[in-house]
């Protein structure tokens, strides 16, 4: 798990978030790390958000957030890749306590021009 957290922490979108904050975030956002092989389609449940950590996937850019793919237009791994899947609602709508790491991530997303509406893929 430490290697995965190190990889996340190295991505600009997670800047200024401690490893401890990332650990809490993974639990809070019901995050799941997945590995996909070259040529594999990425099919996940709706209401999810993807972030590519390593590799190359059609339609995705490393370190940015993207909505779950539509059935008719799935993302495809162009090489072996590592991704993290987050529950979209938990990502976009902080709880009333709004932890520092969550507020920091939302600020990073705004600064990086993440299209929040695209992630509301309900």
C-alpha cells in the first residue's frame, strides 16, 4: 500500500496532502486500486471517478480525474496501467466536517481545471 500512496502523492493533483491524509482519503472515498493489462477495457460501475497513476489508457491523462466510462465508449489500456477508482459523490461533496485533505484536493482540482460536472456521472 505504501508504494501506491507514494505514487499518488507524486501526482500534482494530490499536492500538499500528507501520506496520512491520503490513507484516510482512500478509506473515506471507498477507493480501489486496479491494475489493467494492455488491451484490456476498463469497465467500472457508474458514479465512479478514475485517476490514472501509471501507464497509458485511451481518453485518460495521468494524474487527472475522469468519469466512469460509458458502456458504448470504454477506456482501453494502451499499456499495462495502474489506476485508482473513487466514489464520485464522496469525492465531490465533502461531509460537514470537511477534512483538510479533502478541502486541499478540491482546491487542487479547481486550480488544475478539473471539470466537476463531468464527474457527476449519475
